[in-house]
């Protein structure tokens, strides 16, 4: 199809583009591409105005139908506008290559003269004028500035060379301190005199690789920096390095400020994970299963819940060598003050909850007495495993009956008694333990979040994760259902989200796409700045505690963020205000990064099931201490100056501080009576040497003689 002629080009453009005429030049093609964009824009505006002028009650077959048929031509941008934008980029690359030798060199020489990595509309018009472009720059700008940030980068023109230039600049900023230092180090690496303040292409190519640059393309980079065609580089050609050094110093300062806090937080999270894993392993080694340990050592009253003092006491009695405070933090992650069986071992909790549901359906509420009467028909007061399985099979029960029988026998008798079933009367397990996953309810839940709050992250933070831990437990989920006015299957939706049955769900299980975007941003912020809060403070140069869409995306590009900044901004902009507040971003610091290794399931561990304590934990009582006073402190009461009523060990050489008697004459024989200086003759009675003296006397006032 021939190129159309139109205004905006230089003289003779229309003649050159006639069918059968000579091939168009780069300037002519670029001008005509811009002209086509202007024509499409004018047509779109005209047709839009005509549609708005039609009356709303026009007949379907009248002029309104004609306008609606013409409407697709006004919304052609979906295909034709993309093609136009591609043509603009392609033709502009050809123009930049023709004028400067490469798009990168033209970018540095004409478009980005202040070396800030971007080009504004004013700079864009000046660059096209410097390259003798004859068309209208405004049309090109509209096609290239698709995100409406009022600036463009080299990425929209040539992504490959833009990535090369960005990588090289960041690498230089990490390895050199100034333009002079860069020239000196490169010349020194090339084996040349480092005192000279200039380098040629040969010097640059020989020394940059020795300094650690792996990107190659040395000639292209040298030509881009040598914008004045001097065939050598001086300090004034490397002014962009000062910008990169300032960014590096800002990132280092931010990392230093938040490094200690990040390390401490990561250490606590890892300690909680390890403490729970080690504690479950210890329980299985000592008692054979987690539920047996729960009933025998932790939940002695059978309430199916353990409070903090009970856990501390049990750990001391079991001689568990570990930090009990960290263990409690891991078990009581919802800060409810108690921990339950499903929080410690959700698989066993679900098994027993399903058993309890079937028993209640068969025998009614508080069914332990009726259940035992049905099992112990011979009145033997005990039921073996085999009898338990046979009786329950006859009653129509389903499930893992053998596993249930072994779990109920928490005292290890090899048979069951009535006491083993008493917990059924008082235990009220959460609803999700006996429910089934309901994918339809999960989708209804997501739609309710969107309808109520308009943004999934906003719904997560305001309804489900109000304490900002990126964890929503069952009680918080039930409360969120009330806020969302959700009337569907709450337990079924919970099980769809909590597929791993760890007792909590995260934002990843609710919206995986948004979660991946947020975690990619947090990983980058932690690596570059030490945390999200430090990254926000560094990017907020005016200290306004907010970043507009333009400021946020420009700052991300300047500091080397490789992700999709538009999707990231949409994910964080919970209020739809086109700006990010400080509180809308820094909450990510409280979220844990996904670990590279999966969490070990304590129910699948291959550990011994012996109930005998191992030698490793048999002598830990005296080693386990807590800051005094506390339940773990162990000390022996002193017998020094104790009253006679206490069972104290008497020893020679002690005395009382009050009511002291005059010193006997026989005690003057030796002034050094004691454990360090012992003289046998002092142990004899002074009047009767054959009679032994009592080794000591009481601390209280004695009645009568001290000797027999």
C-alpha cells in the first residue's frame, strides 16, 4: 500500500511517496508515520463527538446504528495503534542510527544530555530538531509515551541497547568512586600509566574486562560515551558516573540503617520455625506420637488447650533443651493466650475431629458414656484395638479406625478404657476440621472481597490481616466473613485457601498474582536498600511521605528495578488515588520473604517411636535455667544459720550471730578448727579424753549442758 502524502513533511515529500516513485527516506517515513497518527486521532475525536450528539432514544436502525458501526474505527488502537507505535520505534531507530551510528550513541548525544536516564517532552523536541527531523514531534511523542509519565527512556526505542547501557552504568557505579577513579583503574588494569586522565578505545577495551566487566560491547559503549568524537574519554565524558555513585551511597546508607533490624527479624522467624520443628521431633522421640505427648505431658486436664504456664512447666519436666519463649511464640501465633492441638498437629486434630463428629451423629451430644456402653458390652472395662475396629465397623463408622485407636491409647496400655473417650464431651474443635474444600465458596469469597473493598490487598489488610503479619488464622477468617457479609460455606472456603493445613493462610493463597509482584518488589528492596521502608525513604526525595505514579515509577527505573512498575503501582495503590502513601508500602517489611526450602512436616518425619527417654535428654534438668525468678531456676537451699527445725547438715565450725555464749576454755586449744585446719585432739573432751565431743551444737539457745 503506498505511503500517503500529507502535511507536516518537507517539500517534495508527497512526490517522493507516489506509487512507483523512489523509496522514501528515513525522515519521510517518520514524518508520514506521524501524519497517520494525527489523522487517526482527528478521526477518533470527530466520530466520538458525533456519537455524543446522537439522542439517546434514537431507533436501533437509524443514525445511531451507523455511528455504532463506525465506532470500531475510533477504537482501532488495539491493533493499528500498536502497529503505529512499532513503526515509530523502528523508523526512529533507523534515524538515530543514520545520524549517530547507533541508537545508544544518539540517545546519549541528543536525547539524554543531562545523563539522568530519561528524556522529557522538551528534550525530545530539541533532540529531533538537532537531528533535522522535519515532521511534528508531538505525534511521535504521543505514540511513544504510552504510560503518560511525560518522559520516555531508551527502552521504548531499543530495549536491548537500553539494558546494556543501564547494566554498564550500574556496574560502574558499584566499582568506581568517580570519573577520575574509573580512568585510573582502567588504565592500571590495562598495564598503562594511571596518571594520565584520558583513555582511548584500545585502552578502554583492554582494561574494562580486567576490571570485571562481563557485558562486552566495548566499542559500542565507548562510542556512546565519546559523544564529541574526540576518540578518547576524559572526566567530562563520564559525568553520569557521579549520579550512579550517589545512588550507590544512598542505598548503602539505607542498608546500614535497617540491616540490624532485618537481621533480628529474620533470626526470630527462623528461631520460631526451628523451635516448633525441634519440639515436635522431641515429642515423637519421647512419646511415640504428638497426640500422646499432648495428653500425657502437655494437656493433663484433658481440656484440649494449653496455656503458657502449662507449656513452661511441661517443658521443664520433660527436660526439653530449647527456648520455651520462642516455642510459645511459634505455637501461639494468633496471640490468643492458648494453643490447641490443631495448632501443634493439625493432621491429628482433623482425624480426631472427624471421629468426634461421627460419634455425636450416632449417639447425640456428650456421647462418651453411650459410646463406651456400646463398645464394652462384656463389661470388661477395656477394649482392645481389634474389638474397637470391629465394633465401629459394625456401627457403620468410616475412616482410619486403626490410627484412631492408636491415637486414643495415649497412655500406651495397648487397649482402650472409658477415660480415653471423655475428651469428646468437652472438646469443641473448629468447624474447618470437619469440613470439605469448596472451590465455589472460595471464588465467592474473592468476589466478596472485590465488591466490598475494590482491591484484594486492601481487603486482605483491613478485613483478614488486621495485625499485619501476613497470616490469617481461623478466628480472623470468621471475623472477616462478618465484615464481608459472606453467607456461603466459610469452612469450605477456608480449606481451599489453607490447602497445606498449617492453621493459617497468607496473601499468596488468596491472590497469587499480586503476591508474586509484591514479593519481587520486597526482595529487590531488601537487596538494594535493606528493606521496603528504606527504599521508600530513599525514593521520597521531597520528604512528602507519598509518591505519585510518575515519581514512583521513575525512581524504580533509576535504581534498577527490573519488574513491571505499572503492575506494582496498581497492586500497592489500594485507594485508587494514583499516589502511594507511606503506610501503603512499608507494611511489606512485616511480611516474611518466601524461603527457598520447604517447611518440614512433623507428621512425616522418620524418627524412632520409643517411649524411653534418650540419653541425650536424660541429664538436662540442671542445665535448663531461666532468668531468676522463674520456673526453670534450680537451686539448693543453704543451711548456713538455718533454724534447728529444718533438715540441715550440721558441720563443725559454725556459730550463731545472735545469743552467742562465752567461749569455753577447751575451745582455746586451737583457733583454727574448721574444714581447712583440722586437729584430731580438738575433737576430744577436755576432761575425759576417751570420750568424743559432739561435732557441733545447735544454732538456738540450748537448755542445760552441751555435753552428756
